[in-house]
């Protein structure tokens, strides 16, 4: 078995203590995924596993044997940025940029959850179609912190790309 | 982390065979256990990964649901039968943690996350009876805004942080367990312990026992149920107070009710006194407040959490008021 990372097959670590985050950064030198708190509080390490967003700092890499991981390095296609990456630039969705890879991977996972109708803590109706307005986006992105305070630009970028008024990405 | 070996179980029988030795821990999503291992609070010699076990949600003959223990929290919250028949459970799960953590965390693991507080994690600076039995508790005389007001002891004042478990308590869930001594069931309200003089033990499970499923019994009036969480920020924080409630009304009177509180005790707190006070009474804010006051009559607030009984009473009255009006989606 092996872990598929951005389409490439890699060996899982021999030492089961290695987190998916450390495996990405230290062994594979995919340093786009960031280590913030390393305790599941900040979201900087968010990656996609089979399309679902998770925290790579709380994931033991050996648990993800056989799974498909997408990191921020795997989002652009043929040198063309993912629409959300372009929107972060357009809407100033960062200052220092450290939380950005996690924000972008998280928002892509969020959009998939919304498309299949997963409600959130602020959804008035549990069974209705999800409409990604700003309140919904804020709640659904609350696991990703930005210490620079770029949240308004971040929400703008996500809303423009994935929101109720924006295109579906 | 201290070194450990890792094995993946394909079935419950596999897990029990691999997990029988002392020092073994079952690994679900890892969202609490991996964190505790990194802080060396938990030091298992062996991890048995049980995320490959049953993650199905199936109808039971009795009209309830049987939830495989490896079901992810998000999958349970978004399941159609849960959203429509047990909305308090969907609401409770969605009020907890972050979306990333809910995608990782399993239902069985949610039940077995540690009852904990910040002092429990502070291996370098604080005494904690839960971490090292007999060393003392620095939370009792420390910063204890989020701590327990009911059922605590001098040894431990930590609260159980799960939102999902508060709903499962109110819904009379049943925990299916397997182990060397055979399979058994545990009523949800009996799974978690009060600290007494053994805060190192959060549940009544024996070493090596494995949660295989959680059963929700049929509860027709749970369609009129919800979960409300009060916390220090709008999202992604543990509860100061939370309420899970289901209300069955007939001609302006309460025919039946289920209530549980989170954020008040070492375990999810089923409010039997409040339920008894409300059952059969007219639905009024006064009755709801009085019932909550009865539930918290024995509360023992600490330095920083004296607001909890009043906050719990107001939150309960607001939730039941909405449910009485049918005002909850």
C-alpha cells in the first residue's frame, strides 16, 4: 500500500509517530501545508483526504495508507491557479500568507460539504439546500484562524468563488 | 510522543485480539488521542486502529437507529434519518469542534475522548489527579470558568467536552460494547463516571473493551428537539453551558420531556429532576426556570463559574419555550 499525494504514490513512514503533516513537510518537502499550533486549534495544516478536509497535524500518516491526499501544491492544474487561489489574490485574502494554504484547502472541502447538503451550526433548517451566505461561510470556516486579521478578504474570496452569489468551484 | 506500535483491525474480533494487552489503546480519528500522546499525557505502547470497523447507520427492528462506532461525526450529523427524527443530535454534533475535526472524529472516539481541562494538558506546570492520581488538582483553586458545578469532587472539577454525548444522553442511547468477557450493552447515562476519588477513570469500560455501536431507540417526539450551546466565542469553543432537549406537548401541557446539560459536570448531565418537575405541567417560562433551579439545587460553583446555574436555567427556559411553540427547525 501507499499514500497518494497530489497524484503521486509515496511510502508511508516507518515510524507510526510521524504525523501526516510532518510526513508532508519533513519527508516529502511539500512545505505548502503549514504547522501552526500542531494541536488541532488553528487549521493551518488542513489538507483534503479523498476530497474531505482534515487536520494533518492530528493525523498519524500510517492511518492514511491507501488514501488520496491533496495539498495546496496539488490544486493548480497545468500551471493555472485554482479559481479560489486566484480569488484570494483578487480579494486580498491574506497578509502574511501562513494560514492561506489551510484556508484554501478548507474552503474547497467546505464547498463539497455544502454541495451534498451538510448543514452547519447556523443553518436555520437542517434539511434545506445549503446556501453559502457570509454567515454560513464564517461558521463553516471557523476552524481556520488568521492572526493577521484578513478574515474579511478571506470570506470575500470564498464568497466570490463558492458563495450563493458566486460560481460553483 | 513515546514510541508505540501500530496495527490496523479489520473487524471487531481483530481489534479485541490485538487490543487485549495492557497499554493498548484503540485509535479512531485521533483528534483527542494523538494530541494527548504528543503532550505525553497518554503513553500507549500499542495503537489498534479501529477506523476500519463498521461505519454504517441502519434501522433497527424497534424503529431506532444502529450507528457503527467508526461512523464519522459529519456522516452522523448529515444522515437524513438523524436530521429528521433526532435533530438535537445533528445540532449537537454541528455545534462541536470544527468541520475538519468532525470529518476525522469517529462516534466511538467521541464517546471516549477524555473528560479534561487545561490543567490536565499542562504536564510541566500543573498538578492534576486525572493525569497523575494523587498529585492534587490545581483547577479547584485556579482559573475555573469552564469547570463543573454539579457532581464534582475535591479530586477533579473537569467537564466532559462532547456536545454529541449530551444529545445521546437525552435520547436514551445504548452503547454496544464487546470485550474478552463477552458483548454487553451500557445505557448511555451509565457510560461516563463522576470523578469521586478516581478521576483517572472517565468511563465504566474495562481495559480492552471496545465500543462497537451506539443504538438510538425510537423516540417519536424527538422530532421536536434541539441543542443550544453557549460559549465564549461564536464557534469552535467548548461549551460554558449547553442544553439538549426534546418536548412532547399536548393541549398546552408537557406530556413528556428529555433534558441533558453539557458543560456542567464530569459527564454529560441527564436532568432527571428537571424532567420530573416539568412532565405534566403547563408549559411556561416560570415552570421551566423552576425546573432548572431544582436541577441545580446542589450546585457547587467555584471561583470563576458561579454564573453557570443561572445561565443554564435561562438557556433551558429559552430552549423549551421555543420547542413549546414549535419554533425550532
